[in-house]
């Protein structure tokens, strides 16, 4: 998929997330399975069944898809707009990399523990630096370092507007990234997935993980 299409999809998703947050809601279950495509130029966020108003409490059991769940949700089940931003960062990684997050490891309590302690997907070297840094901000462990949905929308929309402007830094980075991609395609050897993983939303009970973390903290 060309960068123009990748950024267009991200632009659509970011615009929808901004609308949700601007209305005072938290999605709570944002993952790639809830992104519906009209085409490669149009997408929107679906399945708002778990969405709640901000500042609504939660319990010991949470619903979601593990790779998209923010570390603070895993540690104390506290959903927030910032946890939606983390999920957006994972979706953005998947769109720019062409890979599902943590496709090659079991989605179990060990993965949850590693995410809590800083594990994130490895962004490929053919992703432009500006986009790499932006995704890293979205999934920062520090909630106040994550951009708001409005900031995400404005940033990605700006990238789209000036994507073909040869004077911009992003244009130069995309050109360099495409050259790296061509090299990678020549040397790429596909490997089978060692695990069959369910990316559907399900209920988790992280109370044992929280107790383990508190006892060792």
C-alpha cells in the first residue's frame, strides 16, 4: 500500500476518534477489527457498544483485544481518552507496517505483563522518522506525553495536505523509506506464523496480574 493511501486511512480514523472524544466519550475497545473500510480511501470506527462517558468507573474485568490495550488499563483497568490514543497508535503501526501487532506471540498474561513494563511493536526501518516518532508518542507509557485526538487529526491531515510537496521533510523521508522498502522486498523471506491467534474482543480478568505487580512493586 502506498503512503498516500496509508495516510488517508489514518486521517479517516483520526477524524472519527476526534468526533468520539469531542462528544465526551471513550471508545474502550478500539482495535483494527473495529475499523470498517469503505475503500482504501475511506474508513470509519465502528462498534461503540462498550463506549462510555469519560470519568466512568470500571471493574476488575475488562473487554478488549490484548495488543491494543494500554498498559494503564492492564495495571488498573482505568479507561481514558488516553487509552484510546494508545490503541490508535497500535492501529497506526499496523497500517504503516502491514503487520498485526504481536502476531507471533501468544496473547496471554505474559504478554500483558511485558506491555505493562514497556514492550511495544518494533516499527520497521522503512517507516518515515516523523511517523515513527508520532506513533511512539501515541503509545507512550506516560499518558501526558500522548497527543489528543484533535492533535492526531490535525497532524495527519497536515501530512496529507503536503504529502506531495517536495520541499517538506515528510516528502524526503517517504522517498527514502520507499527506497529502503524496495531493498527489503528483494531480500524478504516470508516466515510462517507460529501461533493461531484470535484478534476478537474478549473479556480479561487482570486481577491476578495486578496483585502480582503490587506485590513486586
